[in-house]
C-alpha cells in the first residue's frame, strides 16, 4: 500500500473507532439515565456494569478489527467468577480503564468526579454505581461497601496517567481500602509500545500503528496492616515489573 494511503487508513482506523466510542457512550446514556430511576438498586447496578462491559467490548473489537491495536487482555478473564478483589493497574494510557472493563462483568471503577458529570460517561457510570474520587473519605467508604457486597474494585494507585518511567509516585488509597475491607489487591501490569493517549498526547496526533497493548496479572497482595509500608512495597514491585517495559522507550526518565 502506498505510504499516503496507509497514512489515510491509519487516521480512519483510529478516529472512526473513537467516533464509534462516542456513539456507544451517548446511546447507552439515553438508556442508562431512566434506568437509574426505574430499576431497583442491585438490578440497576448489574445492568449498568454489564452494559458498560458490552459497549466497551464493541469499541475494543473495532480497535483490533481495524488493525490499529494488537490487544492481549486475556489474563483479566481469569478473574471472572472469583472473590472480591481490588484491581490495581499502572496507568500509561487514557483507555486503560475502558479496556479492563471489557473483560469482567462486575467491576466498580473509581472515577474522577468531573467524568461522572460528563455527557458521554455520566449516566452510565451512575447506573453502574461507580465511585467518585471527589472526597477521599467518601471514596474509601463507598469502595469498601462495594467490595463487601461482592464487587471488584478498579483503582489506579498512581491516581493519574503515568508521566515518568517506570511509574509515578503512588497514593495510599489502594492500601487503605484493602485494610478496611479485608480484600486482597491484585496488581495488573499494563505494557504498551505507544504513547498514544498518554498524558499530554494531542488527541488528533497520529501514532505509529499497530499499537501493541497487553495486560497481565501481577502479584496478589494480602490486605495490609501498615498502609505506608505497603505503599512503598507496592511501588518497589511495580518498578521491578516495569523495568524494561515497552513504555520505557517513550516515558520520561525519573
């Protein structure tokens, strides 16, 4: 294929998928908003989480089918049907949560408060009873309640997307929630060879395709008694696991 046609196709593959994602989110919002008020809480939560999983699966399928991404998310499937757990991934890309949510039907995600008010994501996230990170105390309280009710919690220990290699400084929320809920922490190691949708990446800047993206299961940690020492241990573990990861070629040094 001539280079100009290849470039045109790559733009089409990426941004038609993003357009599809916007359509999926808006369509689901139309249904999720009334369902939030009409359905009993437990049924609405289950419907909301499965609806998000299935909608985002369509988007992930479009990324693979177009050749834009080479996705390997199969490790997350091993967690289906298991006990409550806190999923703690590193966070190189804007779509990390979205891709993880495609693989499990009962994940509650801790989200930035402004995203809960977003026209694309707000109604669906409220139906799924996702947790706002607006108040640390309330976030911990709600997260613990979801875990004790049998949910799987998705929380990024960095608090934001990775900006320096191999990982940003960690916050203590993961350890604190695990301590109060008595639920273990399952680390997820995300590896990607592209800075596309990383912190500071312009949305309409074309990356080199295809993008390789893999999520693998890391170590499972027991609930800590000392949150500070656990956070330091978790930080050291990530640094060891991510040494030489594909993203180390484009992330800034420490």
